[in-house]
């Protein structure tokens, strides 16, 4: 009887992100999320697995390696999307994964959602609320990270959107929060503010939220009063 070869995490690359000593494309938290979610993924139908915040594709591609298809992946940064595409091509798994925008369609019908926990509680609140609102009522969420970046407040944030929350044993300084039984969810609206003539809109993961940070102030100070050139015909 043939057995499936282990997923080759060592072949994953961070490119086009920086690479070097101590910079890795996957870590112990990825492997713990995959191990904790293995039975749920094995029972999930085609096109019902969603991955959120997968830095370089470790979660999505390992799931594809084990036979999952139609995996939807949302990554906030374009570098992550490019790394996922490169790694998928290198491993011959491009047909199994798809990068998607962060909207209701990304989660519709999802039975299993794998999440790398963001450090921002507002970003986590947005992710949990979106999943509760748009995924299958039978969805199970496996949200994991390195313990040094996790807080007890994350439990409370997830509990706002799910009635059942289980916590895995720690392994290699990582842990997974497992959420089930979604409450009625919501589609996030951007926080709004106004400073002078500037209207500000920001979603959960935005740096500084709905405030003008010092980098934006510096940029605004160097913008011309009127943009150069004309309008497109």
C-alpha cells in the first residue's frame, strides 16, 4: 500500500520577500495548524477549504499536497500572493489553490478555515466576524500562531463570533484556537474619521486605524496642490 510523502516544507521559498539566515517560509505554528485540522480537512468537500493570512503558502500548499482542491487563499500583502504562486508552481500545485479578495465570496460555503492569527485584535475581530457571517454554519476555524504573539484577549474576540472555542495543547511554542458554531456574523465596515479636509476609512488591520499617522502626514506635506497632467478621455 502506497503512503503519501510528507509535505516538503523545506522547498518553500519566501521570494520575492527577503531571504536569509533565520528567515523561514514556514514555522511550527503552520505545522500545528495542519495537524490539528487534518481530520476536518480530510472530511471537507472540494472547494470548501479557505486559508487566511498564509504568509508564503505553507498552509494552503500542504493541504493541496494532501489532496484538497479548490482552496481559496486570502493574503493581505501582494508579496504573499506572489510567493504562494511561485511555491505552488514549483511544487506542481497551482491548479489546487486560488488567491481571492477578502469578501463574502471568499468564504461562501467554507467548511474549514485555516488562519494565521494576526497580532491586531481588530484584524482578528474582522476575520472572525466575516467567517461567521459568510461561511457554512458547520464551519470549523483553526487559528494558530506563535505563543509569544498570542494574548488571552484573542479568545474573547473569537468568542464574539463563535459559541464554542477549544484550545489545543502547546507544541514547539505554538498553539491553535479552534472555533465552531458561528453566531450571526457581520460584514465589516471601515472605521471612519475626518481630520481637516481629509476623510479617513480603515479596516481592522490598517496601521494606525482611522487616524493620520506620521508617515501619512509626511506624504501629504509633499503632495502637489493639484495632481500633474490632465484627465483621461
